[in-house]
């Protein structure tokens, strides 16, 4: 991971959050998370989740909440995949 | 007999009339039934009775000047002109008898008495209407001699690079003048003088090049003699066969007859049967095809290990082997996701499909993207979210039923000229025009324009403006409540309505943001909302912003709120830049979706593809182009396959792009030329132009048009063959014998294309998708009954100002665009005579901004942004607002994208080309980047052609 790449991702997610800022906080966070889920590559999602877990200071409140939703979705997806393998 | 069949190769003399009322007439004893308003000449032609004519042609309104088409009508005195006389029930017409024959011979005799008798050496020999008519009427002598007053010594005008004007051959039929007015809408030509002194004149008695002529070729095509004649015909003679194909320039997708002599293109003639262009053309499609045989074409594959090494010419197999080994080694070392590909919006649907298929199969990831990323990706996003389909809603002809035309961030007369002409025709007929653009575009100068409004907003404030317009619509009760109730999702509508009616969106409150007077916004809103049919056309001035997607959704909101969706004359119409932007998006080029906009997370769709392709498809999106660049610089993305795109010139932040390209271990470029990107490449695969391949393009109105091969591929292979071979070398088998087989596969996997195949395309001429069981011949107007998502969804469109703002250091806003004669990065048009119109990119700035900086016309000026600096010559014009500067990006050495930044659309990463904060000052030398560019270019040309070039042993 490079700092430049991370900086870009932080800027991108904050911009996405700002553009969904007219919605109520929870709905906005859901929308941002859904957007990342649909349009960001796996490596980008991983990078922003790791940043949120390590510090996340530069994320706007909506962005921070969105990454939390994204992280939860990633865990659920992984658990689903693990269950499928075990089955 | 009832006649309706249309043969595009026949000239019916006068235009078709659309009427449900039919009229029966008898012509030379034959009963014919035609629509009311049809001319006698056309009715006769429909029955294969061909009345002699000179001033008439079916692309122009009847004029009635030549008198050659005189007929006799029972019960009428004299000999009325059949072109200007319309039929009525029971009319009895005689087109041939002794009196008429004598009259026509007399007319012809007068014409020929002032016409050079050089038929055998005339370039129109064999394709001259005057010659044909002389034969038809049986002219055998000219009694007047040739010693009287005449025009035979008139001087030729050779100023235009593509056609000559020889007044000595002119019969003053006015077809050229009328074509310039009616077809093109420029009004550059006129008949100067009276009586015998009448002559065709360009502008104010100027040379064609000095006049307002835009070289569309309509006058040349309309000319019945050799007066206006293509220089290629003068040089090479008349063609011996022709093939109908589709232009590879802008998103209008004009049909042309490529007229050939053997395998040489003699002339590109706009095809009357083309449903996008109806026989019209622009200077690019009509004349600028010489790049296909330019000496700069790369003719054999080349490889090298590093970009400072000479290129080695190799066989195709050696090139594939070299590329495949590198790609495999990179994936083995850096992982499956370390490579990707970029499809081209200039190549065919089949070729774009194959590249993304190669990425998803042979590469095994979703790292595929397309140049639509940097132009219309917000269109795909915004229209999908609101109306459920990533495409415009209408066909081009729809504009002819618009009463109010709103053009936002588009410059159709330059960027989509043939459609621009159609729009101008509708404006002349009385439609009102609303333009929202920082620049005073030429459409606002349309001759005979009835009513127009220019909302000259500040760059970057589109969303604030569209919100203000929508605010007026809602607060003044101008919504189409019945449409909203029946067709739109109530919950999303209520949320939007609550948002948009807030007072902060009122025109008065956003006036300081947009710079547009509140009264003008209110007037525009009322005009659009009250129109019987209101249409919106938009271009890159909407999409290439940090809020490009929001603006597209704002436009869709406005159209739905006013009920301007689902019928002819209305709609939301993105004007696509390149010839196949729509198609490359349709074909699954984006990293998050498969063909037909099927998201990769959609398990059902994925399974369908996996069965046909025999691989597992990643259910997560891949990297977009800017993400690829960032990852390359970070060292995790190491190889890129680029088909027919010049990202080093076209993408923003040139230094950043160059750094990314230099970071790659393997860059494979497939292109016609050593373009800017290829200078950083390790493998160069010579591609084929549109003249050298079979396939399809999809234009801005979703129209799938056939591209037909008219000459052998210069380097031996069509682009789809190259991708197929590369895939096979990588170990993923692809076996197609013809692009039609690729289209069959596309149709089998793409619900909106399921009814498309080459046989049907040949039968119908073209098809507007969706084409499937429900719509077997396609769909000209979308969303007539419902939306693909059921109900239309309103989106809340909060205005978020771009981070790219002016300050004391960068007090001006730069916006970029294109001009008529050049196309995109100029790789094609710079290699044609179109250079005479635009051989350098200039910086346009307002006289006030120039004066305070001491800048004069033609001064060299440095343009600095937070991204970089470049130097251009200044052009001082009030076409731009004070505080705004403008340039084009057609010449690589201009470095327009050295100064554009990494600011991009929040939803799609489409770059914000239209807003860059800059400072401008007089300078005396090129920028550092330009100096580096020049030396790098010299090195790369040397490595390509110079002493250091070595052939592989």
C-alpha cells in the first residue's frame, strides 16, 4: 500500500459521502457503503477497511460509518464462503 | 399501384412527405397512390417514371428554377414544374410528349451554350447529371454558338484542400446554396448578382477557405455538374464500386458509401439510407479518411524489453509469444490482479467485447476499463440509477418534434456536426433554444433562430443550476403530476420534492454561485416545463465534472418531473463523443459489469457467462483506469493491454499518467500509429482502421450500425483477430471466423442484444437496442410504457462545490473542449488535410483577462495549475466569460492535460476536465514538460525509424 494510494481513496470516499450528505446519516452511510461495494475493487475496499481499523481519522463521519458497514459485509461474505467450502 | 418502397440509391427529386392522407393520381396512364403533399416529380419517380431534372434533388426542398421537369396536367394551362407541383386526387399528368421534349431540349440548349464541352476530360464524366439530362432530352445541337458572352473563363477556386470550385461549369441551379442552407444550416453560400451575371459565391465573394464554409461537403454532393468536385475524384477518377459502412469519428455514427477503385477509397459519400445522418456528413467523415493510408501507419508487430531500447520488428507469433510470456511471468510474480486491459471506443463492439473477455478469462480478473471512463461514465451511472438504462432515450430524428431544446454542456455544431445541422433545422422551424454553457457556442448563432436563451454559468456549477430550474418547476406547480403519479416511484419523488423545494435552491439564492441571473433561470424553467415537447441534450460539459453523475441524475429528475420522457420530441439525450462510446460501455468494458450492464455481483448473470466462457468470473469489480495508474505507481499493477486508446494524451494529469506507464513491466499497445501511449510500450501490435475491418458500432442513439471492410488490413489483421490470437497465446482458446460469430455470442449473453445478428442488421440497415423478443426491430424511443426498473426513481442532487476552486494563485478557470475539424487526441485528423483549419491548440481568453495581464493576440502564454504548466498561443475572444479560459487537446505537444488535475466525478472517477483553476501569464519559451516531451518524442521516433532501429534476426 502506498500513502498516495490511500490518500486518494480517503479523498474519494469522503467525496462520495459528501455527495450523499443530503440523506439522513444512516441512509447516507448505507448508500456510500453500497456504492463502494458495487464499484470499488477488492484491493481498494481492503485498503480503506484497514485504514478505518488502524486510525480512520481523515474519514468523514458518513464515510467512517460506511466503511464499518463495508467491513461487516466483507466478514459476512467471507463467512458465507467459508461455510460453502465446509459444506 | 401503391408505392412506398424507398431506395436510398435513387434520387426522387423532392423530399418525402409524411401524411396519413393518401392521394391517387394518374401519371402517364399509371395509377399511383402517395401521401398528400407529395410532388408530381416524386410521385412519378416512385413509379419509376423519371422526369428530367437539374435543380431538383430529394435532399432539398423543390426550387423550380431549371424548367427541365415541366409536365402537362389535364385541365391546367401551360407546363408546370413537376417538382413544385403537388399531387391531388384524380390528377392526370403527362411527362413525355413532343411539346415537352422540345421545351426540354430548348432549356438544355441554353445551359450547354454556356458550358465547357470537355466531357471526355471532365472529372464528372460518367457521373454528371447535366450530361445525363442532355442525353435524356436528346440534345443534338446548340444553335447559339459559343462566341457570345459566357462564363467559360471563370477562375477556379482551389483554396479548399478537399474540393475545387470551377464556376465555368456552374449552371446556377442553386443546389449548393440550398444544401448549405437546408442540409448544413451554415448559409455560407449565396447567389451573387442577377440575371446572366448570377454566380455562386462563398461568403462575401470570398474563397471557400476564407468564407464561413465548414467543408461538410453537402454542396459538393448536391452539385449536378463538376463545378464543386472532390479533388480525390479529380486525381483518381470515378469509383467503380462502393460499400456501405459507418464513420469512425464522433458518436453520430453516420452511414457512408465508401466509393472505391479496387482497394483504394476514392470518396466517402454520405449514405441517404443511413438512419442517423440521412445523407449528410461533416468535414471529418466526408473527407478526413486519408489517415488510413498515412505513412505513419505501423505495419508490423514490434517488441522491446525497455522503452529506451530500439523497437524490433517481429512476426505476429513472436510478438504474441513475447507478450504472453511477459504477462504470465508478471502474474506469477505479482499475482492475478497485477494486469489489466483497456478497450477502445473507436474499435467495434465485437473488438471491445473480446478485450474485456480476454481480461476476464485469460487474465482472470475484472481489471478492464474503457475510455468512456473519461467521458460518459457518469451518463451510464446517472441514467441507470434514475431510469434503469445506461443510455439516451431517443433517436436523433426525435429532435424534429421538439418545441424546446435545452442544450447543456455540449457543442453539437462542432462535436456532433451532422446532428447539430438537424438541430439547427428544427430551430429554424421555430423550436426554442436554451443553452447552458460557460461559452457562447455556435448553435446560439444559428441563422433564422427564432428564440434563444443563453445561461452562461460559471464552470462547475451545473448542479446548482439544474436544481434551481427544478426548484422553479416544483414551486410554480409546473410538474406533470399525472406522469409522476403513473410512472415514477412515489417515495423517491417525495424525498426529492422535499429537497428541491427548499428555498436555498431558488434561482435568487444560487445566482451568486452560478453567475446566471435569477430571472433568466426562471424564464428557462418555465419555457422548458411548459413546452409541448421539451428535450435535453448534453455532452461532456455535464459529465466531466466532480458532480458529473449528480448532474446527469438532475437532468433525469427534471425530465421526469415535467413528463418529458417516453415519446418523440422529448427525452434525455447524451451526445456521445467517440464513435463507439455507447457500444464499448454496452459490451462490458467497465470493471464492474458484464455486457448489457449486468453487474459482476449478479450470480445469475455471472453463471450464464461462466458456462459459455468456461471460467470462473470474479464477483468483485476490478480496477478503473485511474486506479490502475495509482496501483502501477504503487508497484502492484505491472502490465496493461491497451487497444486503440491514447491514455498518455487523453487522460488528465499527464505527468502522473506517464509515471504510471513508466512503472509498468509490460505495456502492450494495439494501435494504428506510434501514439503517445505507445512511446511507453514494450509490445506494439499494429491495429486496423474502420475501413479495414468488419464489425458494428453503436452510436449515441443506441443504433447498432454495420462496419464493413472495404480494403485489406494494412498490417494484415483486424483488431478482433489480434485479441483472439493474444488470448490463444495466453492459453485461453478463442476461435472465431468472423465478427458475426462474436456478435452471436454477445446476443446469447446480453438480454438487450438477444435479437441482434448480422443478417437482421443487413435486412434492417441498423437496429436501436434493446432488440429482443419483445422488440424484434429495436426501440427508437425508450421508456414509453415503463422503465426497465419499473418506476422512474428521483435522486436527491445536493450541490457540492468542486475542490478545484480559484484563489489568488490560480484566479482563472480553465475548461477544455474540441473543435470541428479535429477529433479527440487528433491521431487521425492530424494526419489529414484537416490540419489546415487547426494546426495548433490555442488558449482562448476574454479581452478583459488578456488586458489586465498585458496579453495580446498570438502571444505565448504559460498556463499553470496545481498539476503543472504548459505554454500555448493566446487567442483573445469574448466567446468565453471573463475569468474563464478555454483550450482544445488535439495536439500532444500542447500538453493540455499537463494542467488538468486528478479531481474527478465522485461516482465514476470521470475526470473533471471542465474545471481547472489556473493562472495565465506571458512567457517566452515552452514549459519544462514541453521541452521534455519534445526530446522524448525525438528519441522514440529515432527508436522507431532511425539508425537505432533493428530488425529481429
